[in-house]
C-alpha cells in the first residue's frame, strides 16, 4: 500500500527513500545518514561501468505494457494497479521500439496496441507513440533524462551532487542534478539516480506538477542488465508514479549508436502519426450564474458541468461530487455558498477516485472541508492530497479524509436524510452513490444509461434491488438529456445484460 510517509521522505533534497534499517545496526535502528561523496567521480565511474562513454544514441525494442486507462483511472485507488491474472487491468504493446538520441536530445517510441475500452467491448487495433525533444514540456522531456544514459549525461553537464546511502543493506551512490527547465512554481525540475555497487543505474526519479497529486513522483526502475556491444542495457524497465507501476518494457534487442538515430527520433509530418496528448488546462470559461436547481427544500442540483448534489441539514451542508476540474470545483463551492449562505459546508463526498471525479476536490480541501470517500480510497487520496505542491507554486494542503464503509447516513431521520452506499463494480471498487429516500432521489457517477453494453449499470441495478432502494429520480454526475427513473435503470440493465451475454458467446 502506498503511504503518505513515502511522499514526505522523498521530498528531501536528494529524494532519498530510506525504507529499511541498517541490517548491521539492529532491527529498529535508523539507517546511517547519507554521506557526501565526489559527484564527478561517481558519475564518471558509473558511465564507465555502464559503457556510456561515447554513447550518443540507443534503440530498444521488444514488448511493453501499460495500465489500462492510465493514472487515477484504475479499478483500485491504491497500487498495484496491474493484475497479471486480470487482463482487463492492462494492455500489451507489441512491436515496441524506442530510440533516444542524446545529441539533440530527442526521443521517439512507437508500438501497436490491441485494447478494449472501459466498457470491455471487443479489443481494437491502435498505436502507441511518445515523442520528446528539447522543446517539449517536462512531462515528455523527462523521459529522455529518466533513462540510465540520459541521467548520466545530464548529471555530467549540470553540476550534480552525490551522497553515499545504505538502502536495504546495500550501498548506493545517490546522484542528484537540477534540470535547466523550471516548473510553473519556480523551482527547477530535479532528477535523482541510484547507482549500485557495480556502477549500474537501478532507479531514476523526478517529480512533475500534477493538479491533484502536487509534486507527483515519477520513477523508472531498471533491472536484468545485459552487456550489448559494451553498453549495459536493462532488459526490464518499469515506470512508476505515486508508488505504483503504470508502464513497463521487456527489452528483446538493443542497438547502441544506430546509424539512423536522427531519423528514428523524428516524428512523421503532421497527419501521418500522432503523439501523446497533453493534459487539460486548469482554468476554464467563467461559469454562468444560477447553477443551482432546487429539487426539494434544502436540496440543490448544481448544473452546467459535472453535476453535483448539495444537501442542507440543520447545522451543516454536504455536497456529493466536486467536479471534473479545479475551476469546476470552485464554481460548485461558490454556488453552494450562494444558495446556502449561512451554514458550514462540512463534507465534500467523492463519488469515486478517478481523476475526472477528483480534480475538483482541491478547492474544498483548501477551504478545510472534510472529504468523505469509500474506505478503499482513503489511504491513497490522503497521500495524494498531502503531497507538497511546490512545482505548482502552491501551499501544501492539510486534508481531512474520512472513510465510508458499506453505508453512511447523514441527517438520519430528517426529511433530507442522505445515504451513501458503496457500489463495488468493475469500473471502481471505491464507488459511492447518494440516495435520499424521502425525496426518491438516487445520484451516481459513471453508471450512465448511454450504451447497450454497460456492465457497470448491470452491477448497480443488481445492488439497488438487493438493498431495496426506491427512487423516482435517477440523477447523474454526467447529466442525462432527459429525466430518468429507477425504471429506466432497470430496463437499461436488462438490455445491457442481454447484449453482454450475446457478445461474450
């Protein structure tokens, strides 16, 4: 499980993660403090051991894998996210080829995919591409410097520092250097590499700004080194983010200094090949006025985006769903404060931890509002939102995150009684729905009635029947164009179940 303490430890100058005590000092003894060493010598020795002297470029080929849907879109909130026994948790990339040219610097990776969508329809063919060069943002350019050879090249050119550190009973040279590229918050991006006693780079770390995860830890882990024409090449590579593996490569062949390196790292002309898209912006157009639609006394649907439900109780307010972005979260918060101006907003309720349903939580946490989420998500979200936000130029949050079990009732016995029910499903094992028995309302996220083959709708309908929930209004964070009811849910579930059964025959 991922621990909040891991992020605190890795926020140190050298991003050193000390997870084991010094074996010679006894079971509970603290490991010895890192000792400064000659960084130039450490980098020079590692470059010699790695065969990196004279290496200008390298091509790796083989097969790769990636976690399906990406970071914070997984079945489980906490890693590990890839389950080898569950083919729905990851996709294979065949014909994978990656070339790194350190002279430009530039990188290009390509591959073929055969993947399903979130509804588990039949897999379809696709392509994987990743392009990076000196003009790229850090999210792409870091892929060059996270490589063992890119890291050593950058360390030699950028005034590295180094310490000797004992980890898991082994001594490492821990080398850190700062990139010339600076973050939106001002500090430069920093890389740290862990070089073992044989001079091999086992791990390289950096951090990148992330609207939810703050200074998000990204690290490449290297193992199974082999000598290829005098260059040491890791045949097993895994990239981890926030402590969990998201992408990996099994290298079958490597070619140091390929003759056509410049060609291999050059993307095709526009329209002939794609690249990895960037993330969405943090801003957005000014929200329209009067977002709130009153459903009952003290019950408001917040519209014009990912919809939210605000419920007023005697001495506080609870909001179900924070929105798809920080701007939307702030708009929801402002609107609820406008229509219910004199009461504390005590709770913001997370429907499930996927990034498009968690991105709006930051304004609520910044305001000191308690986050309610299913207990499966507590540890991960607490860690994510507690991470320093230096690269964003923001203060670190101090979130209060509380877990919901199978059911939690707010305002019990009042007309606005709000029940939070856990609905485990194959989309997220930490999903909650909001149910108001007195008003006949059920609100959900991603159990949308938009496809004839939606397994999540089938799973929700089964649990609604088992729990004996009854409602007239079936509301969605993804709003429907027309009013929907429990009857619509049950009909859609029946249609989906039949379609899935026919498809899988």
